[in-house]
C-alpha cells in the first residue's frame, strides 16, 4: 500500500487529490469531509469522474 506521506510536499489540493486517488486504487480510507472542500473545480471534477469509473457506472 502507498504511503502518501513519503512523497515530496504538495499543495493542499494536489495532496488531497493524491490521497483520494490512492483511496480509490487501493481501498485506503480517506476523510472525504476533510479532503473534498480543499479541491478546486478541476480536481473535484476529476474525483467525480474517477469515482464513477471505479464504480463501474461509466459508459
């Protein structure tokens, strides 16, 4: 499993996006309430797209 703390310091949005990606890929729990509000529109959109794809609902 990935240790995201070992990666070079990132900005808040990039760090949140990385934590969400690792969560989806490896099943690592992430606090959505603490992570999602720090994302900008583009990152939030990427999270929604990744979630839909991971759930198998993508067309």
